[in-house]
C-alpha cells in the first residue's frame, strides 16, 4: 500500500510540474510526448527451459505500449510514463497483462556538472552485466530511488554516479557507486563499479565490485575486459560455506572491417554461485538464455563465443528500412573452468530501421543441449534426460517497435 501511495505522489508531482511548465514562457520550457508500441510474436520450443519430445511448443504474442510526458522547466527535468504489457496466446489462449507506472522522476542541475534525480528511473552501467535495464523483456526494469551524477568537462577526469534504490515489496535496498574515465585519445575507457544489495527476502553477497576496460589497437581492432568479484557471508548456507568469493571474468577481441562488417570473439568465465542480480544476461548468453533468465544464482559457466554483424544490401528489403543489417552469434557453453560440455547455440537475426521511428527485428535461435545441461537445469525428469538432449531446442520471433516522439511545447 505504501508503495502504491508513493507512486501516486510521484505521478502527482510530475503532473504538477507539467502544468507549471506549460504556464511558463516557451523559452523556459519544453514538453515532449514519447510513445512506444512494440509487438512481438514468438514461437517457443525450448526457450529458457529445455523441453522433452512430449512437450509441445507454443506460439505467443507479447506487446508493450508506453506513453510518457517528458519536459524541462528552467533547471528541472521531469518525466512521467505509464505502460501496458500483455501476453496473448500460450497453451490456454488467455490474455495476461498489467498496467502501471514505468517512469516517474524529476531531476535538477546543480553546480560543477552535478545532477540529482529522484523517483522511478532506468539505471544501467557499462555492458549491463551487473546493473541493466532489461529492455529486451516486456516490462523492462525501473528502480525507485535517488541518483547523483557528476560529469566533468575533462573526460579524462571521469564521470561519477552514486545511487540508492529500494524495493519495499521485496524488502531490498541497493547501493551503487560507478566511475568512468577516458584514457588517451583513442576512446580508451576504464570504469569501476561497486554494488551492494541488502535484502531480507533473498540471499545476497556482502558486496560486488568490478572493473572494465576498453582499448583501441590501431585503427580497427579493440580489446575489452570485465572482471567482477562477489564476497558472500560464509554462513549464508551450507552450499556456500566452502567458498565465500565468486568471480566473473570476460575478455573480448573485436575487429571493425570494411563496409560495416564487424567481428568479435570472446570468453566468459563465471564461478559457481556468482549472482548477476540486475544484469541483462539475455543479451550476453544467447537469445535462448537457458542459464540465467529468471534466475539469480548460477552453477558456473564457460561461454566461448563468436559474433559477426554487418549491413544487408538486399534490394527487396529497401522499403522496410533505411538501414538493414544482419548478425550471427555462435556460443559454446561448458561448465565452470572449461568443465563438462553443456551445449552449443546459434543465433541469427535481421534488423531494420525506418525513418528513425520504426524498427523491426526477425530472429531465430537453436540450442543443442547435452544431458549434463538437462540435469543441471532440473526441469526434466531423470528418465527423459536423453530424450530432451536429443531434441533441438529453438526459438523464433518477429518484432515491430514504433517509437514516435511529439514536441508539444
């Protein structure tokens, strides 16, 4: 009840600020109406959870509709947004949906490049391994809290963010400190993240810290690393008492080729028990994401991957977009520290953009799982492990995303 009351108060403040803004001189105020209608139809046959041959696939359609007022009044910025998310189809053919506030915040500019933002907002850092917005999902992710940013004029001195968020329903507080600095003249980057989750309802590490780097190698190549460490209380549970530290290390090597063709090879190494928490894992571990979607703890993972993206010059697709591109990614999954083979995945997609407001995506993924992966996932009875491992899991989808923006004042 208190949570809903807080949202109502925030919404009232946004409407008041909007009304005040409309009454000011046009030179002092701006007001924009942002809208989104995203519709995606999916064929799910093993998506998220491996399935045996006796379980049928399903065709579902998911949609997300958003509308938000975004404005500026003197040194204040504000935004009030609502969304409706729905799923159609599935085995029962029923429609499930929710309507609620997606964003409700105000911010103010301060001296020396500082900014304060209060309310429900989107927070994401770096590649969103630890803190991300999960925009691929239907509801997305928005956090309630206070955020302080400082952006210095000299990029080499860096930008700093400090945020405190809370979730009253789950009795969870999160504390974040993030700093980013640019090094040299080639867009080289070094970042630091401290993340602490204090939860009364789910196990949480004492803290998570990490560094990320990105360096140019000549004019075309680049190298990036990410490393995070979690410290868990030894008394969390019997399964955690043997080790109170969990690591995640990522390395990527990329090559920017001719005519927009880009290549990337990488490896992810995760310890057993490392918790991604607010990470957007779906974007890193394959579209199928048989390992992390809907979970907070892992059983350890090695992910060897190869990715290519490039333009698609196919004349029949010209009416569908100004820029049409395609991509392919291959994943080789093993248990922790190059352990047992878990499976291989291939992701294919085509995407286009029309006039900046309409984007479309077509994607298809296949996942060839081993019995070891079926056993780890724990969703299929032991007698059906071999049957499920012999079935190629797959997921296909078509998505349209319309995001017009109208300047009202």
